[in-house]
C-alpha cells in the first residue's frame, strides 16, 4: 500500500475514535449506536468493522490510545516527588496534587484527548462497563499500586483495610467530579456548583479528598453515637 493509502486509513480510524469518544461522553456506551458513530465520523459501517470489528472493540480502542499518556504522566509526577524527598514519606496533599496535575495536563491538551477524555474516563469509572473490567486493571495496576504505596507510607498509622476504603472513597470522588456529575442538580434548581471546569473542580476537590484521607483513624468496633447532638 502506498503512503497516501496508509494516511487515509489512519485518518479514518482516528475519525471513528474521535467520534465515538465524544458520543460515549454525551450518551454513554449503551445509548450510543453504531449508526450515531458512523454519521458523526462520516464513514460507513464497513469502515468501523474493518478497523475495530465490533462496538466493544471500538470502546476499548477509545481508551487504549489515551490511557498510556495519563498513566505515564501520573507516575512521572510521583517519581519526581519521591526523588526530591530522598526516601522520606510524601505529604498526602502532594500525592493528590501529583495525580490531579497529571489529569489536568491531559484535560487541557486536545492532542491527548483533552477534557472529553477525562470525562469519558471518569464516567467509565462511575458506570463501569463489562468490556473494560478486564482491560482496565492491566493499564492501571502500576498507577494504582504506586499511589496506594505512597499514601500508605504517608499515613503509617492508618490500618491497611481502612486505608483501602479511604482510597476507594477518594478516587470515587475524584472520578465522579471529573465526570461532570453535579449531584446538587437533583435537589436544587439552580446550583452554584459548576462541574464543567476541570481546574475549578481540582481547586475544591483536592482539599476535600486530603481531609478524608488524613482524618483520625477509626476505632475498630466503635459504633457511632446516634443520640449525640
């Protein structure tokens, strides 16, 4: 195949991925039809089948082209902090900022997906689809392991099980917020919260997450006093 043909094939695959990415954010995986994707990408169904084979494979393709840059940036941010600390435990605030800075770098770089991909990734964590349950751990094992280890060193007084719960809550809050989910809209007609600005989200989210991670350890077996004023 000549160079022109290769470029055209690449352009077609990229258009399909770009179209699917936006539609999955706007409508979710289940509600996005192949017809919607082909119309937005201005290709026929045969082109989608040729490049990806199925909707599930296309869904995976949308993620795999973006996951590596995010993972690399987040790990590199943590690497720099740990090298500067020369073996000393990091502050939890610094650890969370390292992850958030990587997410913001992606959010403001259209070439790496921009805010569209951050929202898609976040939405997927909130509404995990079976097709990604097997593939995501392979991409994120190093990232999650490194951040969990750094947080454990920063909080040695927190029981391992409790720390896992805290990390679960912390990253749930992070991904839910970046997904653009404004829960107040369910209860307030005109909420002040703007869940569409990644930098504004990070400004308020990091202190909230850090406070949760660094709160006093829970006394095992203790029951909350429901009668306390």
